[in-house]
């Protein structure tokens, strides 16, 4: 395990009878970064987080978090992590401040220390003005920010004195069900934490979320990693940029596909009739764009929109998980 690695997973396996939830997972998360963990439902994301946070024992393999083995030294691991699950853990009848003080007492902090940490965390997450309101009056984004604050109770960043504060935060689909405003609030809170040195392992169903937050992304399927790299590296593996064309009349979609394919020099043009959309990879961006415009005009095809773009993480996700399904 390198000194810059906050999480190291080697050959991790979890069996439930004849079913394998994890089948040899390997993963390394560098300190002070956000590592996104993507995968379809049932891929093993939540199982991995439960093992790394010591809530579940692996069947085989090894996992080290913040320098401690999760099986041999679970108590030491728990002192150095925070966990935010898919559902809010706060009490809606209590105020934000009361919730944080309650969590502090559950972590065996004295009343004065718990109150001080609650005050500091409310300020840190932009909740100081609402700390005395009942959580039932909070927006979705505010509740999740309060959840994040609660997951950091006891952190050495707030002066526990023995250096055993939470350095690794596990976020398991933290923005599920939030509207765009609430999601942005949580994203900003996560960025602030990482800027302060916290390491984050993020599982999410939202590909945009991983693109926005993650320094590195691992796509897992059938219990193991099928692709890994920075978001830009994963997109680059799909090849060239793409040209997208939206036609006004869906009846002209096939004719437009021929024109776009020729302009782009692409053997394959994907079609989405519901959105009247064509998409094709391109080599020479500007030549393909100019050729498509001229060709569509010459063919009498009316285009509502033409754009050049990079591949998306959605396409990376679909490509890599489809390959895994085909291999199975």
C-alpha cells in the first residue's frame, strides 16, 4: 500500500451461497481525491462500500482503509471513516444542531465537545442560519448536507487531538431523489471536503455526477472492475469526437444517416428515432461538420441542430457494461 493510497482493495470477493456479489475486485483510491464507482444495479457497488466500512465481512481478498485492514482492525478503520448511505439518517423532529449533538454523544463525545463540533460543522456546510430549525423544514439538499456533516462527527479536523479523525468518506448514491439545486448543494459540499484533504469513494447512478466530482472512475460489473481511469481517459478510449444531428422530420432520418455517415467517414451511425437524432464518430472535426452541413442542404434535409461533442460517461458506461454482458 502506497503512502498516498487511502483505500487499497485486492482480490475482494463476497459470496452469498452460490451467488457472487464481488468476484475479485481490485481498487486503489489515492488520498485527497474523489474516486467514482459506477456500475449497473447488482454490480456490487454497495457490497463493496459495506465491506470497506466494516459493515460486512468479505469471503476472500484483502481491503485496507486509512492504513488498517478492515477485517483485522475494524475498530481502527471505523475511527477514520464516515459513511453516508442512500437514505437520510437524521431525525426530522430535531433541529440540525440537535441532530449533530446527538450524533456526537453517540460517538462518546462530551456535551461541550459535541456542541462545539455541531457548531463548527453547521458553519462548514452552510447551515448555521438554519441550525435551530427542525429538519422537517429543510430542503432535500439541506438534509443531505446535514447528513454529510453528521458523517464527520469526531473528525480530527475539528480537534480530536489523537489524529484519528475520519480521513475517508464513503458516499453511497448521496444525491438520489434530489432536484438539480439540491444536487449542486451536495456537490459543492463534497468539493469543499476534498479541498480540505478528505478522501471520497463515491457510488452513483448519475453519470454527470461522476463527471463533475470524480478524479478517477472505476466501472464495475459482475463484481469486478471492467474499466478504470480519469473521466477524460475513459471517454478517449471510445475513440474520436462525435457529430450529432437532429432532423426536423423523422421520415428523413435514414437519408440523413447516409449523408452524415459519408461526411464523417463513419462505418456506423447510431439512430434515435424518438429524438430524431443521429450520432457518428468523426476524425477531422471541422471537415466532418462542413461536409454534413453541405450534404444535408444538398439533399434537401432540414436539420434542427448540428453539434460536435466529446463522448460522454454515459456512453463509456453503456459500452463497457455491454462488453461485459457479451463476454458472459
